[in-house]
C-alpha cells in the first residue's frame, strides 16, 4: 500500500481534529512501514512555473530521496577463530 500526503506527521492532529486519534493512527500506520520523504519542487508544477508568482517558486532542485536504511537483523559475522588468508 502506498499512502501519500502533503502534510507532515506533526500536522495530522490538526487535520483530524484530535491529536490522540492522529497519534494512534500513525502508530499503527507506521509500524513496519518504510517512509520516503520527498522534498523539492513538484514535477507537475514545473510545467506551469510561468503561471506561479515568483515568491512561491521553489529554488531547490528535484533530487531523488535518500536510499532507505536496511531493516532487520544485521548479517552475522564470521567466528573470531576463522581467519581469511
């Protein structure tokens, strides 16, 4: 499932009108989730940049999101008595 939002998690309490409900929802939603945060100007709005006022245009370039961190158990290490060579 992919869920997108233009609001940060801190704002969800205001959106739902109840911070307790928003916290419970986020707790269940984010459990085992991978969150990808994308920052920068919109691909869609780039096509209409000449229609936007100068002060509302984003000067930051569109960059790919950082590679997500690996989750789960780290790989096991070789025993100390086993040497390579």
